[in-house]
C-alpha cells in the first residue's frame, strides 16, 4: 500500500491521547465508607475482569477511530501493475478532429460525440490528475499537462482540422510529452491513454514501440449512421491553355465512397458569370467523370468553383479553381543575324504575342524575367553566362523553346539540355526522316487537331541531330520520326526542344504547317502565371510568376479573411509555402487575391481529399496492429448508438479513504455504545 499524502501520517502521534486518558482516568480510585467491606470486596473481585475488558475495548475503539481518520486523510491506495512509480497520475486523451469526424452519428457529428466522451472520461478522474489533450493540431498548446478544468475548456475549443494524423504520429507525440514532463517536473505514477477516433485505414501506420509501453490504451471507435460520402476528387480543363472566345471544356471526377446506391446528386458550376447545373447518380464505391463545355467569354483573372450536394461530410463538396485569360504573351527571341525569321513571323500572326528580339550577347536576367517564353533560335553555341541566366529563368517558372543552329557545339549545348532534363544532341543523321507519330493525347496537342491521322509517313526534314539517351530521358517525344528518334520533345512543361535546325540544309521544317502550330502552342503554355489550384498542407511551394516590390509582405486576401504566408522571393517568381504550421492552422479553402501591396494574381485553395474515402479499420485489425507493435494492454470499444450509451470501463487505482472514514465513524459509535450501555 502507498499513500498520496504520506506527510500526513505524522499525525498518528495523536493516538497517545486516548492512551493517556486511559492511564490517568480509568485507574483513579474513589474512597467509599461502609461499616463492613466484606460484600464490597466480593463484588469488586467479580466485576474486575469485566471492567478491564470494557476499558480496553474503549481504548481500542478510540485508537482505531483516530488512526482510521488520520490514514484516510493520507489517502492510501494499492498500486496496480502499471502503477509502481511515485508521482501524480496522468490521463492522455487523443481526440481526432479530422474532417471525417464531421460525419453524422447518433447524437450529432462524430466530433461532438468524441468531445462529450472525452468530457465523461475527465469527470471520472481525480481532481489532481495531470491531463494531456492532443488532437490533429499537435501544436504548442498540446505540449503540456494541464489541470482537469483547463482540459475541459480546451475540449470546447476544438474545431475540425484539415490535416489527418497517423497513429504513429499521435503515439510518438504522447510519448515525447511524457518524457518531457518527467524530465522537467518529475515522474508520473500511472498513465492512461485514450484514443477517440473513427480510425480510418489510411491513418493506420504504426511502428514498433521500443521499449513497449505498459500503459493501458483505451480505443474508442465512433461510427457514422450512414458511412457514405460523395465528393469532388479533381478537376481539369480539356484544353490546358486559356484563350478568349475559344471553345473549352471543364472536366470533374466525382467519387462515391459508401454503400448508398439511392442518390440523386446536384452538381453546380460557377465560372465567372456563367452558372451550370447537372444531376447525376453514382453507384456505391464508384466514380464518374462529367464535363461542362463552354465558350470562354472572360478576360483576365477568372474565379470558379464546383459544388455537389451531399448529406454527410461537407468539406470536400466544393472545389475552387482560378486561372487567367491573358491579354498578351511576352516572347523573348534570342537569335543572331543568320537565324531564320520564320519564328518571329509565326508569332506576328497573333497580336497578343509581344516579341522582343535579342542578340545572345545582350541577354541578362532582367530581360528574361520580363518574358513568358524564351526562344533560342538557331544558336550554334551557348555561352556559360547565357546558360546560367537561362537556367535561372526556367527555375523561376519561365518556359524555354530550343531550336538548334546548323553547326552546334555539343559541348556547349548538352550541359544546358542535361540541366533541363532533355536528352543530349549528337551528330546529324539522314535516316528514317518521315514523320510517323504525333502524341495526340498529350496535353500539348489537346484540341489542336480535328482528327487523328494514323498513317503519316510524311517527309518533314532532310536531316536532324541524333538524340542520345532518349529512352533513359524523362522528356516526352511529341513528334517522332520513323527511325524512333524524336523531332520535338518537352520536359515537364518547362522546356521544349526541336532536334532539327531551321537552316535550309536541314530541310523545310520552317515551311511545314505544323511548325507555326507548335510555336503558338508553346506560347500558350508559357502564358500560365499561377496554378489552377493548390492543396492546403500538401503543396509545400506554390510558384507565382510575379514581382513583389520592396520588403513588404505578401498578403492572401479573401472575402472575410487575410493571411500573410511564408514566401521566398526569386527574380520574377514568388514561392508560397502552404504546408507550414501557420498555414495549416489559419488557411481555409477558398479563392485568395494576392496583394503585394497591389494585386499580382490569385490563388485557389482546396482541402486535401485524404479523409474523403471512408475506409475504417475493423476492431480486430486495430487490436492486432497495436499488439504486433508492442502495445498489448489495449481495450477496444465501438460506439455506434451514441457516446452516452457507452459504458466507460476505466482502470481506476483503488483508493480507501472513504472506507477508512466509515470505519472511523463506526469505532466512535462503538465507543459511545460501550460508555452508555455497558454499566
């Protein structure tokens, strides 16, 4: 047996009081005057043994009453197997506040049920117990053990959070806070851990625990009334480039996670001033791709969102997006006097292309920053300085198109090509020159051709440069020759390469109808200044091609919210961090205007869909997961009909102060009875 307050046991010296009373009160003699003592002596001998027994019983009752009272105030308890250390007891509660917990249960949302269940746990613990509340935030507020009252207040503040955590993250966090508390404050006597969640399968990552914790784990799994969720999984444009008065098509993938087949869903689209509505049905655990064709009648910055009706989880019912229909595309044409003029002529057809022609020696980073597409036209050699400026521009989000000269120096070309993840060029070849394949399905050619021609076999060049390492390169061939060599390639939407020169000795490539089409398409791709959307917590760096003058912070401004993100400024590029703790805590899904301090663009944010697919762990799988990783003291409870009907089976330390108070009262009553009725 141990004591919560052993310092109070020194009061046991008070048991000397009844002993002294016994010694000096019951031993007193009285003088009685009688004519004859013969009968008195006879009676005294008869009652002496009875009186001594009465006195000893009264003394014992008083000693036991006082001892029981003092020991009760010392709060004795018998330690359990996991409670062998000195110190205060502790309770750790993890409350899952991810978006999947917004599903409806029997008594409100699962999050509200979890909150009330956690409060019920706190009502059963002792007032002096240390409490640690942790959620998916895992922030500075959840680093310290607090009192019971503070824990109850914090539970009321917990709201749904965009980030989900794995079991390994939660348990590691709890273990770390236990170690920190014991190092700074002192050891904890017993630790009981409560995990309240819906336990989705995608969060079931747990590593082996060494040393294996002996603390008891209580797992409470909450279940929704109807585990169904319909959500927008992704959106994309059929034509990746945006042009005014051009035909466009917006696609969306809608998924259904669950077993409810009786659904009639309403899908709404708002795109600028355009509004569309569609009704659809989706089978259980199936997906459907829908499309909205339209004619682009917007100019400049365009905002849009798509939403679907859903009776359960709502965070993934809306998808925000934003794009720009550019008024002009800036082309920086780097060429010398002998270069073909057909490149400039192709861009002069469209008035929205603004072409600046530069000699290779006049190029600098400032001029490259002021362009959307950089075209190297007919250069035989690329200097080290020019290569450095070009790579910096591409890193900052600018696109580059390379058309080699007729007598290139491969030693100067190939370092640039390697850095751009393009294959290297070798000697010229005259074999297999017929155009055999066009990558019609690639986004680059999406919407360019009315029909696909299967048999091309068209001579398009008389010779071209060999492409070394084409199979090992990540670059994608967009135009392929009969020999299998690529005539035109792209690398990750940033760099494009022709493998033939425009010099007449290489053939009539510049006169082919596909040539200006490719040039204009590269210009359309280069006009994109910011992404269609970004995901909160997933996209660590979102690049915006814009200038932010001075040292003023960049602000993200929505209708009722303003946020200053962490950014990194590069020449002509602003990288916005959406994965830091501040962004996760503060940002909400929506469309934000970027101010620096004047508007420089817009950014559409959405919540990740990791919590949208409702796949839950079964009880035995969950227990096996814990046991296989060293956590064997687990108790599982499934909550389907509401938390108020769930019996809390919590291992409590056996305290005996109530029993000792009762014993103290009984001993006092026994003393009174002996004094009053034993004559």
